[in-house]
C-alpha cells in the first residue's frame, strides 16, 4: 500500500510598488511643445494634454501617469531625450505613488 501526500505551497504575490511621473513647470519651454510631449509620449488626447499643460503652468507640477518603476523611468528618459534634442529645459521626475 502506498500513501500519497499532497503538498500545497502558498505563494503570496505582492502588487508592485507604483510610481508617479510628475511634469514640472519652467519659464521657457513653449506650451505647444509640452502639449506635443503629452500626446506623443504619454498618449493623452489633445484636450487632456492642454489641460495638464495649463495645470503644470499654473500650479508648478502635475502627475501625468502612475505606472511601474520601469515604465515611469523610461517615460522620464524619453521626455529628457526629446527636450534635450529641442534644447528646451522641460523636466519631469518619478517618485513612489
Ligand atoms: N510655463 C511655460 C511657458 O509659459 C509652459 C510650460 C508648461 C512649461 C508646462 C513646462 O511642464 C511645463 N511657456
């Protein structure tokens, strides 16, 4: 006679820490450039992009996206790369949500 022992392993999955991408105001980057960034890099609609841009302009910053660390860091790099290419001082940063 054989005895079978079934073992169950419980794996606890933790949701990944999410990160915010925060867009920052400056006095020099043209408004239309910021709108373009929001459309092309963040996939926002033209009207939402304009609203976000104005919010950053008036309030100093605005959360644009909440996502995984990797994607947040990638978006920040993309913004830096395009802004540098056009010689605009546009900055954005990532921080834990
Ligand atoms: N303040 C800028 C201007 O007056 C516009 C601007 C908006 C710049 C949002 C950066 O993230 C920004 N031209």
